[in-house]
C-alpha cells in the first residue's frame, strides 16, 4: 500500500490517517501495527461515542474502520450520527467491518449508501483489508 499520496488538484501530499473503532483491543493493536508499519497515522477508539468525539475534535481527513458490534454505541449508531453531520462525512471515508453473515437490512443499506461506505466482512484477509482502505482513501481524496 502506498501511504503518502500526492494529488495534482490539491498540489499537496497527504498521509493516510486511519481511525480504528473496535471494542476488541487485540484487533485495534494489530491493525495499529499494520498501518503504522505502512507509514499511516493511526488513531483508535474502543466505543462509538469516543470515535465520534475524535471525529468532531480533529478535522483531518481519515479512513474510519468501524466495527458493527460494540457495547454501548455500536457501529450502526455511529453511522446514524454521521449521516446527521455532513462536515464529518465530507472528510471521512467509512469502512464498515462486520462478522454478521446475513445481508444488511434496508435501514443499514440506506445508511451505508448515504455515507458511500464500503463493507468489509470479518474475518478479513490482510491484503483485502489494505486494498479496501486504500480504495476508501482514494475515494475520500477525490471528495476533498
């Protein structure tokens, strides 16, 4: 994965920033190592409300790796909140991670579409994960 990205339109180099939102500490730590080794800036949160606070406080563009099932504010609730905050939407690319095998319901599909989110099934292959994050980052840069 190529992390520092140069865009002609903006004439600047932007380093990939990834925010990992998952209640499983082992997953957060392993993904942090993976992305930091690739040169990315990594943030993490164990709860949805903590992730939203981070997104509101720090306006840098980022890819949000968002787990579906977490205690308290789950990933679907975070999606609902993001739909209500267009300024955060503009600077955030969402990769929605889920281990649930059944297809998403209509409401979830509408939220994912509204946010132009990418679904990443768990367990994921590392190469698929990296490719998905890079694709999400490119889509985000195109919106900037």
